[in-house]
């Protein structure tokens, strides 16, 4: 399997508070804070998503002491791609000066974990010795800014890990429950002269049934943590730190109370990040890693859910 050799992240410069949102939306800091825990988010303006992703990757490479030319593979994850083609992984490859193959995974907010699962297979087969996983999202470019029920939830950013050979990943398990309606991002309208029906739903915007997503998220996160702990041969109490997908503080707290895990074991950044989709876990991982939170031997769990519907968990020994 693998070992994490370095972590990195990059956030856009511009921050937007809940109060600023309430200047053009019928919302309030009180509503957003109480329902989600979000106070402020970073919003992309003149930056590019590939630029953010490359900066996160460079930070992770620097920490790991690995040079871009040494990478055997780059897996990028995004649900809010800068271009449909080329993939963001290919753009990062060019920007950091790597020469290895690169490809993207589109698995919404579970993308980072899905990439770690794929990475596991590459390491197991002996085809890679060092690789980069980079997750980058600019969801604020894919929300309807007149829809207060979705646009207040999201933020932008990128996070990355450099992986090398090792046996630190103890278990990983992903799930998909194919679903068209609960949460997603519509495709673009296009301008084909052969279209016969007007499809106003093709507006490149995020749609979500908030309450269904909430219920799914709490069930999936807690079930996945229990499942991967069992696969790793440990109990949930042995988990020292949990890096959950940052979608809503209430989802994290409900998972915490269901599993009776002390809240301080959860790594959270939702207050100042908003939901950065697949980038949320590597961003929070890097922030906490640079603070020195993780000590050698600590058991760290990951858990995520997202559009697809997809979810999963992983257990890692630091
Ligand atoms: N400001 C003020 N009022 C609002 C806002 C807002 N930003 N948004 C909605 N409301 C109103 C609604 O219109 C509704 O008003 P009404 O009672 O007059 O009809 C009221 O607030 C309650 O709305 P609900 O949707 O029932 O609010 P709920 O308590 O379910 O909270 C929320 C909404 C925060 C979205 C919650 O359902 C949730 O967190 N769901 C999970 C979301 C999630 O995890 N998304 C991530 C998945 S997507 C991904 O990760 C890619």
C-alpha cells in the first residue's frame, strides 16, 4: 500500500463572510452559522483552478522532499473542472514540471478517498513508487448565486498529498449508490443545432435536496467509519483523529454523537472553508499536519460522502 510523504494546500485569496452574502441574498449570518457552522469561505476570483492545484501540489512535494520528475503518476480529483478536457491532472503535470501519466477522477466530494483507493491498487501492483493525489474545486463557479439554499454552502481550494511505498494505509472501502436526483451539478446547455427540446435544467449549476443529503451523509459517515475500523482490525475508540469531508458542522456533530467519539478528535475547517467538495479532506489534513497534530503511530480515519451518491472511509497509521 502507501505512506503519506507530504501534504499541501492552497486557498484563493478572496474571503467572503456570511454578512457579505446577506448584502445580496435573503440570508443571515445567524441562519448559515446555525445550520452549517460556516462563517466564511475562500472564493476564487482571478485565480485558475489549475494554479491552485499546482500550488497545493508544490507544497506537498516540498514537504515530502520528492521532485516532480520523480513522480510515477498523478491522480487529480474535481467535480468542478476548469475544462472538461484536458483534465486538471494534466494541467498540474505541466505546471509542476512532472512527466508521468496523469488523469482525473470525478467522484464529487468522495473524490479524494476514491483516488486513494485507486492509488492503493497502483502501489499493490508495483507500478508506482511515488505519486501525487491532488484535489481541486471551484464550486463557487458552479452554483446559482440567486439560490440561497445552495450557494451559501460552498467555498474553493485545493489540497494534495505525495504518496510513497509503505504499509500505513490499514483499510479503505468505497461505496456507490447510483442516484440522479439527490445532489449533483447539471451539465452545460451547449448550442447544438440538433437539440429538439429546450432543457433549462442544463445550466451547469449545483442542485441538492438538502434534507435527503443530510440523512444520507450522517448514515454513510458513521457506517463507513465502523466498517473500515473493523476491516483494519481496530475499534472505533482506537481512532485518534478523524478527517471528515467538510460539508456541514451539524453532519460532523451528528456522526460524532452517533459513534460517541469525542468532538476534539474530528479535524474541522468548515468554519472558514465552507464545503470545498473533494478538496476538503486534503486541505484540512495539511492544515492540521502543519500544526503538528499527527504523531507517529496515531490512527487517522478519513470519511467522505458526496454526489453519485458515493461514500467511503479509510484508516491510516501516521
Ligand atoms: N438563508 C436563510 N434561509 C434559508 C437559506 C439561507 N441561506 N436557505 C434555505 N433557507 C430557508 C428555506 O427556504 C426554508 O424556509 P421555509 O421554512 O420558509 O420554507 C428554511 O430555511 C428551512 O430550509 P431547509 O432546507 O429545511 O433547512 P435545513 O435545516 O434542512 O438546512 C441545509 C439546510 C443546511 C442545506 C441542510 O439540509 C444540510 O446541510 N444538508 C446537507 C447538505 C450537504 O451536506 N451538502 C453537501 C453535499 S454536496 C457535495 O458535497 C458536493
